[in-house]
C-alpha cells in the first residue's frame, strides 16, 4: 500500500513541470521529452513517466536523435518516483552518460506561524519587465536566454507570485511562487550578488510562503541541488527538512546543457 508521502511525491512529480514549462513537449512511449532551446535542464530533458513497450536502447537512440535535430544536448532526468528509472539509469551508464545535479524535492507544511519579513516585498500577479530584468542581470543571462525565460514564464497557467525584495530603494532578491490547488512551488529564487548573506533570500521565501498560505495552500515544495550546502542549510532552517523524493540528470560527455540558473534548482 502506498504511503501518504509516496502519493504526494507522485502528485508533485506529475505537476512540477507546469511551474517551469517547456516551449515544446512530446510524449513518447511513456517518456516526456521537453525542449526550450537549451535553456535549463528542466525544460530540455527526457523524463520517464510510465513504463513503455519498446526496448530501452531504441528509445534512448530516438531521444538522442530528437535533441540532435534541435541542436540541443540530450539530457535525461531520472526521478526516484518513476518505475523505469533504475533500468534506464543503468542503460545510460553503459552508454557513457555522466551524472549531474542530484536534486532533492523538499516539502514544508504551511500550518505553522510564518514570521513577517523584515524587509519590503513587492508581489505581482504577472511578470514585469523589471522582475525579468533583475533575473537577467543577476543570473547573467544572454539576450536569447532572457527571451526564452520570458516565453517559459508566459507558459505558466497557474496563479503565480512574482516577488521582488527591496533594501531601501534597491532591489536585492527575486523569485516565483506557483500555486497548484493546495500546493505551492517556489523557484527562480535569486539574490543580487552584492547583497548575498544578508538574509534577503530567507525574507523572499517567507514572503512567498505567506502569499501562498493566504491563497489556501497547505504545503510548499521546492527543488534544491544536494551539493548546494548553503541552500540546504537555509531551507532546512525554514522547515523544508523533509525530502519527498529526488532526481538526477545524465548527459553525454562533451555535451553540456545549460544548468539551472540561480534559483530554479540551486538558489544562491
């Protein structure tokens, strides 16, 4: 019998892509192929969702061809919730694929008191040019990456909070909260390089959590790379100390997809 945590993990895995959606997606024999001009691994990777009927080798080669046709490095995203992950992971190792970005999906209940942030936080219901401009500058995105990020964000159809934290008249942190019924996903959290280690990321996270609870969310979740010790420490302190499931990527040597910018998986 599946546990409550297992059910929640399966639910989050089904819906988490909607918080950072690709520009194009295919369903292929139980796998989901996502494409977004190579910007972020989450939007440019293959995820096994359901068991298929075709041999793994044939499916892997078909995926390699699909990404090669778009001039995007092929990357596989391997969640611990998928029944095919273990066999696919072993097959990719045999083909020489490297492992990258071991990621933990953490959950926090919103039934406890959330402290009031001690700084000013502006929350908008739609992306503004100011919000996108800060993300571009702090993440050092190219013009093409910025345009792709804007297109990805435009594909989010759930209620979304675009948050900016201010220190006086200076913007210092930005992030997103996406409401999915009683869940909220936090990502794209970034602090200006010159303003780091001053608690602005914490304040931003609290502001988004308070917004989500006010909208009826009962749980929050986020994704954090396991090697990012400072982010793990912060999120554990904020109550995201429960790993609901995990995933990692595999790619081919010599091919490097753009890693997630600060905040989509490894906030700085």
